């Protein structure tokens, strides 16, 4: 969830634009409303009890659904008031949603903004979800701006410069580590390169080869840190593959975890399936471990679920 960093960045961007173009409070509200629109999917998932977020059926992230809704709203406004300027303003939430989608490209979340027409997802994976360090810095600058007489333009430029520099530094670090890995693991499939600390100076690298994970930590300058640890991805290959034939288990396995480890156990003609994250993540909320039970009739039920946080 990158809503807060996106909202802060939007605040500084509109501050700079305000110097050249007058932006009304109503226009600002609509733009920021679009930035906060994705929160609706998180709330909806919480209400209906979905255990993972990167699924199909996103409504508030969908540019198609939101274009249809706000397009109809703008059309009705124009029909009743015959004011083109007011009607066009009702499309500003789409600008806010597109602004949010831009941040998602650089983050770890891989979401389908083109649903329902396409399930295509794209994510560079440079910055952890939440953008914690940029949020802290941009919030401090915002407080400084509110309680000091510093020029608004200068603070806004400084905040946006820091945000761009942080993303660029993360991208360069990610690229450098990826190049180093190609030399160390020439035949392995690189699964994930994710930050191992909030400053993103230390990165956790996970590769996959012949049913086994290999993971180690990389410093963005010093290179590999510590030993390379190996761990099997499946506790029992045959039973695990049988469990993954179930569509529910397969979808959770592929979409709810970054580096899933699956363990299976058959008890009293029912199968207990445990899927856990190989390594802790630095995200606002993530699933540490999920247990599913498939009973004799073939019905799949959630047995236990354990969440992790950004702390």
C-alpha cells in the first residue's frame, strides 16, 4: 500500500503547480480522492474475508471500472449543467489513480490496474511497499512547512528531489546486485531481490534451482554478506505437487507469497497444507504462514493464518 507516500508527493507536486496554475479546493479534493481510491479494495478484501490481495477482481484499482464510473458522472454533469469545465473536473480522480499506479511500478506490489480486460502486472520491485523512509522524510518536511516560514517552493522541490533520489538509488542498487548474481548463480532462476532493511542498504537475494532455494544478503556496495543458505521449497515433492493441483492452494501459493515454502501432512484422510514465507518481509502487512485443510470430501478450508507487519 503506497497511498501515504503518493499523497505526500501529490501535495508537493500540486504546491509547485499552484505557482503557475490556480487549483481550486474542489479540484485538489478530487485528485487526492483518486489517490485514496485503492484503499477501497483493501477495505473490501477485509470485509469479505479475502486472505490475499494480489487477486483478480480489483475494483478500485481498475482503471477501466473507474474510467467508466467517473466518465458517466462527468457526462451526467455536463447533460444537467452544460458546463464542460465542471464536467472535466470529475475526471480528476483518474489522474490521482494514475499517479498512484506510477508509484506501484517502483514498489513490490504487483497489481492488475488493467482488470478486467487484462491480468497483466508490472512491478520493478525497487522499493518496499509503503516507501517507509520517503514517507518519514516527506512527513518531517511537511511538518516543517506547516510550522516554519520556509518558502513553500523550496521545501516542495527538496521533498520531491529526495523521493526521486531514493527511488533512483534503489534502482541502481537492485540492478548492480542482479548483475553480481548472474556471475555467482549462472544457472539459477533469480526469484526475488528485496530490501532487508528500511534504509535499503542491505538486500535479501533468493534464487531457485531444482526445487531448492538459495538465499543470502547483499550490501549495495560491499557485495555478499555472510554464507549462502540453502532450503528446500517443498517438504515432499509428490504430496506438494498434488496439493498445488487445487486451484485455491495454487492461487494462494503464487499470489500471496514472495518466496513460498510449502509443507504437507496427511492426517485422518485429510490433507493439512502449510504455506509460509521463506524470509521475513518489510511490508505494511504480509502473510507469515497460512494453513489450509482439505477434508475427505475435497473441500478446502482455512485452518490458521499468521500475519507479519513492517516492524
